[in-house]
């Protein structure tokens, strides 16, 4: 039986308001929220928040934790440690592992791994292929966060490129479909032209021209047309262009079938950073122009893009530094500074703290119908973070917890830091170090 746990003197931010409050936690759940709560007994652990923001933990709807099969880069244990340090209390992990997560058996194997090793709560996507429609149709919609379709080739080679397969998946998907949208024939033509000019010495600055805006726009248009045709619940991941951002609706989420995600690296980096960071910021889809970055931020502000995630995709530093354009893998290590990076929208872009909480917690829980998480409510699971504000030192490589051992944010200072992370009523990050507690739970859904 867990001890009672009292958070006192917090500035609670939840459901569009903030106010001074205490929060009492019992048996992993929020027992009481009130302006002042008397400590129940001597066995209750008290944490004085000293006026810090108390927020629901971030629910990251897109991560690649590399287990099974690619664990030299990271695994569920190592990357969940980094995630909780970044304010993430729940994650949804992608199927391009080895073996691919494209059957119910493989899906359940990952849940078993996470049950024994994850510090954060977890769910996993079932991956779509050109020929696993039977697996998709038999998926219990409450057993997994969703179905992932790679509509553009990326790490793991799970491309779904047959139009009939796409029609069948969109028509029969029993739950939300999350898509990586890039048109592969367009990319192939662009790569062929670049190779004819540069051979193997293609400059990285060509990456957003090879993985071009046209490739993204065309694929996103196909996905949205299929979702409209079949009434599919569609969630388009890592939006990278102005045109895509401007094409989504600003209706309330409850009125949308089609939603979109922005990732933290698209809020902080653009093509001007390629000369400085090189392959460290190579990702698919590619980082594009400053105008695209600003359009994504504007779409987050007015509700056309609905959630913020990371697309955390660790690769070793050697892989990043030693490869040429063809061999250097795409993906960034991002979870450890996920919430501080999102919170930079407050000083830099005029967002409110209430907006950030909505984009990182409330709307993710709403979109995926996550049960009893994503809000600070009595009887909900106690997935919480305390956030401190100030002038903090630059991020150094020796602070990185992800197994890959590097971060694109090295040398950067953020205005906020995670002072504590609480998962199911247990402190797993105290602002300085991980407190090992493999108490993450399988996410449940109300579908």
C-alpha cells in the first residue's frame, strides 16, 4: 500500500485556470484538491511546492524507444528515464522496432517489456503494412493507443504504398489512425536529381528539398481525403509545412475527425540550423523554413494544430557524425527536455501556461480518449509535474539520460525546468536525479 502524499503551496494549472492549492494523493490517485489541506497523519509524505506550477504530466503521443531489437540506441527503461526527467508521465511508442510491431503478439510482447521496466505510463501503436489488414481489423480499440501508417518511407522500412491497402485500412480501422505523411515517389525523384548532381556528397541543406514540402502536402492531402471518405479518426503527425498547418480546422477537438501534431524540434529549429548542427537535426519529415516554423506555432496558438509531442528517435552519436547523407539516420533525442522546450512558447511566443497544459496534456488525453489521466482531477491518477522558472545553466552532454548520449539542445538554456515528476503517485524525478521506480502502468482508454 502506498503512503499518502501531500503537495502543499502549489500554483495549480488545470483546465484553463490556475490557482493556489494543495493536492493530497492516496494509493497513486488524487484524493483531494483544496486551498489548504491538513496533513492527514504522520505517515503522509509532504512536498512543499513553494509556489511552483503544478501541472498534469505531459502525454507524448509519439516516441521511438527502440525496443526490441535496436537497443544500442535506447530501450524502454533508458528512454522512459529520460522522459520523466523531461516532464513526460505517459508515452505512446511507435512500431518500427525489430521485429516490427505489426501483429497482436508483437504488440503484447512490448507491453510485457514495459510492465517490467518503464518509469512512465505507456501504450504502443500497432503498425500497418500493405498486407496486415486482418491484424488491424481484430485490434481491440481499447488495447492500444492507435494504428500507425508510414505513408512515407522512414526508419524501419514500414512504407504502406499500395493505394488499395490504404483504402482498406482507413475503411476498417477500429480506432485512431496516426500517419507519417510524405509522398515516396516525390522523394525518390528529388533524391535521384540530387544524386545526379552531387553523387554521394549531397549537402544536408538539400534534405528539405529532397524530403520536400510538396511530398508532405501531397501525402497529407491523400490521408485527409481518405479520412473524409471513410469517416476515419485521423491524427497526422509532425506537421512540417505552412501549407499543411494552414489546412487544418480550428474547430473544437470534440467536433474534429482529423487532428494534427507539432513536435518540439519544429518549434525550435529550421533550415538555418543545418550548418551548425548538421545530421544532429536530420529528421523525417525535414525541418524546413523559418516561415514554416512560425506557421506551425501560429497553428498551435489558434487550434488548427492540436497537440505537442516529441517524435523522440534516438540514434548513436557515431551514426549521426560518421554517416553521409545516405547513411546518417533521421531522428532526434528529445524527451529529456520536452516540457521545458514546449514551455519556451511562453516567453518567446506569448503563449499562456494554460495553453501549454492544454497542448501537452488535456488535448492529448481527449484525442486518444485516455482514461483518468491528462487532468488534475480528484480520483484521477496522480501524474503530475512541478515546474520551476528562472535562469538556468546551459544544457551539457553529460546531463543526457537517453542511451544515445546526446541532445540537439546542448548549449541551450531554457527558462523552465522540471523540479519533480510524479507518476501514479510516486516521485520518479526530483529535479536532480532519477528515483528508480518501475511503476508505469498500461494506459487505458474510454472508446
